[in-house]
C-alpha cells in the first residue's frame, strides 16, 4: 500500500503533463472557390483578372520536369487566376492529396517564383522584383501563392482566408497609390502628352515577337505546332496558335497578342 501511495501522485503528474502537451493537428477543410472569389473582389489586384483552366497548373509549376520533386497527381484540386496585362498580379490555390504532397508543392511554388522572375526580367523588368517575396501560405494540405498590390495588406487577408475565416473585405482595404490624373488637358496649350506612334514592324520585330510567344507557351501544358500571324499592327501583333495538349490537338486554335514596349515584347492577352 505504501508503494501505491507514492505512485498515485506520479500518475497524476503524468496525466497533467500529457494534457498540456501538443495536440495533433485537426483536419483542415477550406473552400477554394470562396477564397478565390474573395481575393478577386478584394481590390488588391487592380488590373483585370481572369480565371484560368486549373489543368494549366501542373505545367505552370513545371511538375512534368525532372527538376521538380512534386508530381501532377499531387494536386487534388486547384484554382489559378492571373492578370490580363503583363503584370505579375496572380494567385494560385491548391489542395494537395496528402501532407507529403503539400510539402512538395510548396517547394515547387518557390521554384515557380524563381522561374517567373527570370521570365519577367526578359519581358517586363519592372515586374521581376515582385517575385522576390511572393505570399505563400501553407495550411494543412492547402497552399496559396499570391502576388498583388500592397503586399502587407494582402498577406493579412491571405492569412485570414487560409485560417478558414469568413472575412469582411471592409476590414482589409488595400493601400493603393493614387490613380493617375485623367482630367481633360488644357486646350489652350499644345497637347504634348500624346506619344509618338510606334514605328512599323520589321521582320526582325516579328521574329522577336514570335520567339516571345513560343517562350510564353514553354511554361504551359500546350505544345505549339504553328504560329500564324493574323493581326500585325504598329507596336502590336497577334498570332493564331495551333497547339496540342498531352498529344491531343486543341480545337479551336488559341490566340496570343503581344505588345512591344521599350524594345521588348510582352504578352497582353492569351486564350480562345
């Protein structure tokens, strides 16, 4: 009985320590559509956004390449929305199939940011630095990658959404720079704000635009079979894109439009 008397306090202490110890993570379930719609309406992406085909995400993250550990089948579901202009504004939402897959996909997102920075250095140098510090949230098996305006404010909104909160966007107003002055010019003064019209496109210009279009598709699931010039204009060009996806011909053909700024070609729209 004496031994029992001494063992009881020890048993109570063990139970108390166990209760205070770390608890296993609870299963997290997030609504990707709610998060995507909230981000699209948040005001942190002033440029028009367009939801993309989720099937593009594995190619976007280079998951078909040996250098990436993650595999396309690691993604259970995804959402991908990007700006229609040649700016870095975008967000990618993913649910991974399991915990290990989520870790691999998180590493793939960091590699994606590096790849995007390299691409922007060629097409839109002013956007490249924005890929140095993208927002990457990882909750359970869910991941969010976002690049928008007012990074600090957007980061707080992303953290709340990935915490499963239903947010009031009035509490997450972006701090954006003032809109440019678009008031009517003084007609009494010569209007010097009208830029010089761009020079007609040369064959070298068209060749550079064609290569820029091919480079754009190199990071997607589409394999380009042919580019056909359909709308050449001063400073802009549009190609009809005959392509395939996974060996299957895409019908109808896609189109891609590019604009020349400061001697470099940038994609301004792409789709059907």
